C-alpha cells in the first residue's frame, strides 16, 4: 500500500484478522473516518464508490484493514474501518461470471475475463477463482475503473497442495490467453500461508514469497508450513 493511515488503536492490539472478511473482498461501507494525513483524493474517491478492499494487515478486535482505490494507478491508501460500518461484502469468486457493463466488454482485461468465463473446460474450471484489482472493482461497483492498459488480476483459492505440474500447466494456459488478448494476467494463489504468485510456485523455486497479514515471508511450502506451525 503506497500510503497508509495511522492505526486507530494501539499497535499492541493489532493481533488478528476478522475471518468474516478475506483479502481482496470488496466491502461496501457506511462511512470512512477521515484522518488528518489522508491524501486529498480519498474523500472524492469514497464518495464516488464507498468501497474498500480488504488488505493483508493485522487489526484490533472490531476493526478491518482495508485499502481505498483512487482514479489513478498510484492512488492507493491503506486504513482501517469499524466492522459495524460494513454494509456488505463482495468476494472475488462471486464476480467470476459477472459481465461488464454495456460498452466496456472490448477493454482487454474484460476480453480476457470473458474468454475464461465462456470456456467451461478452460484452465480455471477446476478451481474457485475470481477477478481482483481494477477488473473486480469495476464489476462490483459499476464505476469505470478499467483502462486499455489494465492488467487482469486473478485470485485462485487453493486450500490443498497444488502439484507443480498442474501449476505449470495452468500458468502456460494463462500466458497463452495473455498473448492472444494482449493483456497481462497476474494470478495469485490464495494458500493457507497467504498469497503466493502462481508464477513463483510454478517455477519450482526453493522458497516462494507468501504474503500474510503478519507480514511477507519466504517459505518452502505454503501448505506444509501451516501444518507444522499452525499459522493461518
């Protein structure tokens, strides 16, 4: 997160994450408390689309860590909201078959998404998945967010070990689609240890970067490490 508010609670109280909401869920909010140090664009962005995306950061009980999106790529702001101010939540997988608004389907990221949606035996058929980033945000909020240069960001839920050969085949299929549609496709695996880039896991690296609310860490196996130390 490029800019972040000061936590509205003592740092020692930031010990958990509310399991009702997961990273990349989009939360519709009743209000967003203002902070003296917040960027000028935040109020306008929230008035246009009163949503925040759940981010990987610990919070005190009763709070949820979110990010606010601005109109420009560089406008990202991390903060916390009261759980009582959450009206509803939209998960990435609930958007997997959602269609873009009229006149928006020719944008490259939507072209790639629609291709995935229309192929029942395609690369993601065996997975629970959904769009995140600007594509997911626009589908959930109906606010024009996607541009000609937007990537297609995907979240793929993999609670059980993903074999390297399966990961490699999935990555190759997505790269083929990327080449055909002219849009970069960035797929993240949601594992028990946190978010792991599909490209890193498929490469068979000795250790991969797992992004977790308690901080990123390099681990050999995003599934075995959880079984061993109980981390969630």
